C-alpha cells in the first residue's frame, strides 16, 4: 500500500504584532495568533486618517520626549499558553506553606467544596468586573443585595454597601466621610482630629496615618477610656472585639460622643456579631470590617471583601456601590445600582470614593445562599460559638503553661 505524502502549511494571519521569525514549527496556541487585532490594511487606513506615515511617527508626535522610552522593550520570547502554565506551576511550587500565628484580623478558614466549585472556580463569577449593565447582571446584583442585607442584619445598621477593598481602607473611608460631614457647614475653624483606639489592628492604624496626612487630618492613637472630646475632634475609631480579643462595652463612650456631635466608627468582626450586640444597637454611626473569615482563604494577606454599614443619614456620602430594588419596564421587580449620582460616570468631581466590589459573593454564599448548602443565621451563631470556645480553650492552655 502506497501512502501519499502531504505537506501541511501553517498560515498566520497578517496581523500587526505577528513576529517575523515565526516558522511552520511555531506553536499554534500562541496568544498573538488568537488576538483580535488590526491587520496591515486597517493599519494603513488608520494612519492615513490621522496623517501619520507609521506607528513610530504617531507615537513620536503623541508621547512627549520626557516620558517616552528611548529604547526597545527588553522582552523575552513569547510563550504558548501551555508553556506559560508550566512555568507558572514551577514558580508556584517554590511557595512554602506555614502556619500563621500572627492573627490580627486574618483567620485560617475552611472553604466548602460546593462553594469552591460553584463560585471560586466558576468564570461566571470571577470574570465580571462591574454590574453597570443591570439587564445582564441580575444574578450578580441579587448576590450583592444579599451581601448588603447580611451585613445590615449583623451590624444593626440600616444601610450597607456592596463591599470595599479591605478593612483598613474601609476605616479610612469612614474617616473621610465623617470629616466631611462634620465640617461641611464650618465657616472658620474645622474639626480635624480623629481619635483611634490603640487596640485597633496595627495595619488599620498604618493606613489611617498614610491617608490622613495628605488631607490635613490628625490621627491620635491612645486608650479609648481617656479620649478627650473637644471641638477639634470629629470622630473616633474602635475595635470590636479589640486586637487582644477583649469585648468591651462602648455604650457609654458612644453616648458621650453623640452628646459632643462626634461620629463613632467601629471595626467589627462580622462573625462575632452573630453573638455580640451589634454596633448599631449601642450607638455606632458606622461599622466596617472584613468578611475573610466567612470561608475565604488568607491569600497572602488579601484582597478580601470588606463591608461598610452606616446610618441612613449618610447614604449619599458613603463609599462603595449600593444595590437597590426597582422595577423594569414591565413592572416586574428588578435590581440595579442605586443612588448613581454618587458614581464616577455621573459626577466625577464631587463623587465619594468608589471602589470596585472585591469578592463579596464568596463570603455571601458562605453565609447566606443557597439555604440548602450553606449556614443559616442560626448556624452562623453556631460557627461563632465554636470559634469562641476554641479561643477560650487556647487562652486557658497558654495561661496554664505560663503559670
């Protein structure tokens, strides 16, 4: 039997950016072969339209000399997707996993397999950037609304946003919000002192210092029992439970602050609020914190979805996005981003800080939905009780070994 020989030709598209040295043996799965870019004809039409003879001339006339690189980029040869994944695995294999004994707001967690498969490994969740197009994002908007509802229930405050970046920056946003609220009608001297408990997590205090110094806010850290309320103070920040694990009764302090028209912000452990009195019930004006311990791995420190809850009086000043319930053209219930006059695409100059929601769906699904696979409110309390008992046992064990 005679077999005819065949010659297979590999044709690459005539696209801009295709390496000249690519041969018939080049890998077929290189990114440049799949990139949807312009071809040579389209490039010439575009250059003719802008009056440039080449891309180099266009860049030369567009980018100032002071910021334009005067040499070629020193880039390695392109890898195929397979080659890149192999190299990435080799690099990741160098990581070493150790037990963390630091604590300070981050906790080792267990992520249920059903959540891991259906949320973390589902591109329907992790590829979306922002829910501006409500008509195609109703499922994501519903998840964000449930997140807001969960946070509002646990904190005892009527309004919550659709997550922020992390606890530290959320505390800084609360500081900015209340600084603006306190001084918006000030005609002469302003109140620029922000009192911070020395039991607040150290990374939060560091972020407050960094963010405050550029806007004229003075951050004063000290014992919350000796806070001096005067006309210069506009707000205070407390930790609940504090960095040493103590649960303090801040009710009298909150009442004293309210009498002096000073705003109270609380960094609260969201899981602990399943057992403790919510900050909104003892006088806090805002509660911020992290949702990492709702089944989200530490991930070398972040990012994790933070929460921000406050009173209804501050809904037009609070940072982050807010998801609300509305109706569509047919009168059916529908979800959308509410109060969009706060948004960057509506009012750039006067908008508050807008942060893209960071993974709120993960702790949300861990805590709220669907009810057949994840904890209900009663089971959240059980989880909190188990955590409390384990911490108590560890504390007693350490005390016994040191005595």
